[in-house]
C-alpha cells in the first residue's frame, strides 16, 4: 500500500513539474525554477509560482503562461526532438490542430496527434546530406574551373601580347607601304608630265583624243550626243547600269551635244583620269595615253600595285586593332579573385518560360524572345552586386530596352551553388524588372560547409 502511495506521489510531482515548465526551451528553464514566487521575465511583476501555467495571464509579456493559450503575446516552445525545434503563438495550444511535430502543443485537447518528428528529421537529414554532397561536388568542380580559369587568363594575356606585337609590325609595314605608294604616285605623275611636255607626246595625245572622240561619235556627224554617251560610257562602280539623261548631260558639260574642241577640255579629262567613268566597249579603239608609252604604263601598274598592297595592310591593321580592343575589354572585367568566372565569358544559357525564351550571356547581355520571334534586351552587363561578404553572388544587367511605363529594363541574376551551370528560373516581380536564378559550381562557397546548413540537426 505504501509502495503505491509513493508511486502516485512521484507521478503527481512529475505531472506538476511538467505542467509548470511545459512550453519552454532549455535556455529558459532557469527562469522557471520551483520557488515561492515567479518574476515575470520582463521584470514587470512578481506572482506566486503556483500561478505559472494556471491558464490565466498575469504577466504583460505572457511569460507566466508558456504552456497554455491564456496570454495573447505568449509563445509555446515545440521541443520536436529529432527535428527542428521552434516557437508557435500560444493561441495555438490545445486548439485541436497539431502544430508541433511532437504533438506537445495538444496535450489537453481531443486532437489525435502523432509524433512525426523522427520522420521529418530523417527527411531533413537526407536533404541536408544531399545538399552537402552537392556542395562537395560543386567545390570539386569549382577547383577545376579555377585551374582552367588561371590557364585561360594566361592564354588571353599571351594572345593580347601577340596581337600587340602583330600591330607593331603592321604599323611599320603600313608606314613603309604608304611611303612606297607616295613614291609610285609621284613617279607616275612625273612620267605623265614628261610625256605631255614633249612634241611627240603631245601629238600622240591629240591623236588619242581624236580617236576616242570618233569612237564615241557613232553616226560620224562631228558631235557626241546624249544617246551616244549613254551607249558608250559607263560608271566604273556600276558598269551594267545605263547612264541617266542627267548624268550624260553632266558629262557633256551641261549640253545635249559636244564637238571635238569641247570634248578635249571636258569629257576627255574625265575619261583620262579613269576615276568615275570609262568607255564600255574598247574593241577597235586606240590605246589610251597610258597604254601608248611603256614607261607611263609601267608607272601606272606600279602605282596600282602599291595602292592594292597598302589597302591590304590597312585592313589587316584595322582588324588586329579591333581584336586588341575587344580582348582588352574582356580582360578588364572582374572574373573573381581566382578568375573562376572567366569560363562564362562568350557562353550563353537559355530557359523557356511559357511563350518566352530567356537567354543569359554572362558579362554581355540578357534577352527575352517571344514565340513570334520578337527579341527584347533585358539589360547589358553592369556590375557585381553581391553582399560585402560575397560580392560575386549577384550580377546586375542594366539599360535594356525602354519600358512602356518609363525607364529601361534591367535584370538581377542571383548565383547559386550547383554541380551544373544552367539558368534555373526567371521571374518578373515588378514591371520590366527581372530576376534570374543562375546555378553554377563557381558559386559554391566553402563557408557553407564549415557552418553547416542546419546546425540544429
């Protein structure tokens, strides 16, 4: 009999103790030690200890009723052994709904709650383990990309030095070819002047002028007309096109016909230079002034040769300088402390969301293309915009196409850790302001592993 009384007393004491401290965490137990009085945690009032968890709110901060729903500002602590502990509003205690996975909030209700903390914790632990495996693999891949980034950076630097050396060599060649062309043009001009200065040269020139005039004068009436110019003369840049009446009149000095005397001082000078027009059909025509003298012919060929070579060198020099400029712009971008983001340059990643296809080209631009084929710029590369602790966690692309509400479109790209590099999601939380989730191994941070993703597990 005495044994049963002792057991009942122990059970009752345990029941009282559990009633008194129900709904508090271990860190708060020091405030609820059994004594004659209880001091509200905010220090506002002292009450008898028997009034703790008596289902009546005495303290303004609700600290005297952690295990009941009496206080509107109260909090109930779910221990949730095996899962994550957390607080719930005390108004949810014994309300017939299971809020704590260990069912501790429904100790005095008709709700049939089962303790599901272990199963939830198991799933959570499996999820955390999966995240840790992903982090480990991501960090391994990141190290590979860092090594590749360093090599790629060195290659780009070497490529820049090579291009700069090529540009220097071409600069020297360019000056030399300019000198040669100038010399060839001077020699041609001197040869032409010397040829025209002699009597025989003048006679040959007069003979050539007369022959060309007779070639153009199809009906041999002693004058060249608009129709004859259209029939015999063509533009050098567009030989197939027939000259218009206005163009023919202009070549005839503003008139509709021209005799030999006027031809000598107008159309002949234009034909002789060979800059804009030429005779269409030279079959049976006498050689030009250039073709008659071997020295002048050789000087003309030399001038043309040097002009062609100069043009080639100028084009090569311009191309190399454009490549240097593009490469310098790429190398001026911040690719991370170890150049780990360098591999993203010149790459593009796509994601289809409903009727739109979004394309992210890191360090370049973001675009949106509809199924109708219309492409819109959502921003051009702006800057890194991460936190002070992780500057490389966000990218900003700005100054996209104008938005109908004013301003321009922009995109914020958040980089997250993953074993693959891919665009995962696109949202438009506000008009013309886009956010993207971009997953890549180079976003994995060792600090995550050191801290633990869920330390409470």
